[in-house]
C-alpha cells in the first residue's frame, strides 16, 4: 500500500552544512532535527533522505567515506529515537562525463524510492535548503518546503511558486503535520 513520504536533503537540512563532508566525526544535527524527524515518523510519514554527493566524483572523498558519514548519521539519529526508512545518493557532478537521472533536481532517486518503498510521490513533501531539493515537488505533484538552514537563506528568493519557506526542519515538520486532512488518518491534504 502506498503512502506519503517526507523526502529530505541531508547537508544543511538534517545536519549542519559542512562543505564536502567526509569525516563522520563532523556529523552534527541541526538543532531540533531529531525531534522533528521523530514527530514526522510518528505522524505516519516515511523518512527518505535524497542527497547529491558530487564530492565522490570530484575525488574529494570516497564512497566508503560517504558510507561512514551515513552510518554516523544513523547512529546520531538513533540516539534521538529516529530511524530513517531509506537513503539515496547521487555520486555524480554536473560536468561530463556524468550525465545521470539521479542528481537533484532530476527525479531518478525519487522514482526509485517510490517503487522500493511504495511512496505516493504526489502526496509527499520535499524538504531541503536548496532550490534543487524542492523542484522535484513541482515535477511530481507534491509539496516543497525550503528551510533557511544551510544554504536556504541564499536560495529563498528563487523558490518556485507554491513552495513554502520556513526557518528549519522543526518548523517544516510543524507545517507538514499541521496540514493533514482534518479527521483524516493519512497523508497531507491537497494543495
């Protein structure tokens, strides 16, 4: 049975922005991130991280380094009572020869998640600190939220129509959970 997800960017949204993060010891949650994610999970949403990791293709860190950071994030979130449903990453960058369907704002990672985790893409939310994180909401019929943490303040003026802007992940969770169908048992209400 398909249901809604909250698709989340990692760097600058869940964890503090650390340019090309390769060191697991530098994983630091954005304040309020764990309780926000826990509330979304308790609210019935699948939590799926979708992240561009061009540092791999650029040779700045390896896929093993990326996986070590991912493992550390899972450990930190577990201490806060949160378990992510899935994490997807694109190791490519925008230069040639890397032409892919996974680098955000491309839709490949979202479509893969929809199949693998039975996600209703149109009923889902797309949360991040860059315009590329929220553009998939427009293409897939969901709803986007730009957070002002990370690079969010720099991208705020360029969000597409219909995308909301909030201070942080805690505010995004409040918005998402506050827009459920009154008396309903499931996902968010329509636009």
